[in-house]
C-alpha cells in the first residue's frame, strides 16, 4: 500500500497482534505498526487498552494509508483465553502475520525475600504468557508458510541485576524460548526474534525511581549495585524500542531469525 505521497506502507493488508498494548512499549508498538499500515489487534488485560486503540484511530483518522487498531481484553496467563482470542482475531480481522509479545510485569527485591507468589506471577506473564500466545499464533503462521514473532524481553535477561532476579530470569527464559521456537519453525517460513530494551521511559521504569533525580541515577549507573550506566546518556523512549520491533517484524529483516537485539544505549556493554 502507498500513501498520498507515494510512500509505501510496508504492513498494509497485514494483521498484527500485540500483547501488553495498554501502555508503554506495547502502546508504542501499536502506533508504529498501525502507522505502517497494519491492522493491529491491541490486547491487554487492562480495560485501558480501548484507549490505546481509540487514541491511534483518532490520530490517524484522516490518513487513508494507515491501518487501524482494534482492542481485545486478554490475560496472557490464561491459555484458554489466549486460544479463544487468537481465534476471534483471525475471524474478525484476518490471518495474523505479525505477533509482538510485550506483556510483562516486574517484582523487585532480594532473592531471599522474594515470595513464591511474586516469583510465580512474574514467570506466569513474562515467560509462560509468551509461550501461550506464541504457541497459538506460530502454529497458524507455520501452516500458512510465513510470519514474524518478536518478543520484547529486557537487557536484564543478559546481565545480572541486583534485586531483579525473578524478572531477569523470566526475561532470559522468554528470549531462549523465542529462539528455540524460531529454530523449529524456520523451515516453514516463520521468523522469531527478541528485542531487549534497557531503561525505557515507561510506567514500569518510573516506578523504580526515587525522587526527582531518578533518571540521572539510571544514566549514571550505580557501582555499589554493580550496575552500569547508559553510555549514550539518555533513557530510551518507547518509540525507540518500537522502531526495532517494526524492523524485525518487517520484510527488511527477512533473513534474520533467532536473534536478540539490544536497544539499551550501550548499557550492557555488548
């Protein structure tokens, strides 16, 4: 599809499903894919996902080349609900060609004081939720012979973080799951990659800040907790992560699969 200026909208005619779409990176991904022409199934367990869809549709109401966003309530920890929602999306919008796993939760604290409930909750969303949705969608993609799965993980999955063991372990699990899935479905035309953001200006990140100098502390790092700062000297905007997601979901990355792309301003020194 081309817009009025002749610019190609690379996701025109394609359906994308995004989890965790109500805010932060998920919301930014909805906007980025929709602006590129996709019809986006914006899913989240929060009712405010309807606001995400309405916000996008209002912003692009007069752009005939842009896609649309349709909200769906979905708890990714519920395997049955995932299957039913995927069925509904394909019935109402069409075959899902792009899946972006963004839904995530964070529980912080030392391992020795982490409760069983917190550990289970983090893995239920960040790892098992990725499994539930990817399993349901990838099977359909493989049958059709094409598709792209992008899991938004975290740079915490590749470098130890004090006080974030459950989160880091769950994100590492999500990355390895995504790569393993990618190996299984590669011969059937489906690509699976991960994007690993660092500190990004989202409600989850802001909840970690203490006082007005929170952003500066993140950028500077903290040697006492073995935490590297951000060499690029800025905290990411959700759109920075969304751009990486869109690239990996698009045909521009058609020969890239089973990779993890760090979008963290150099924080992990990779």
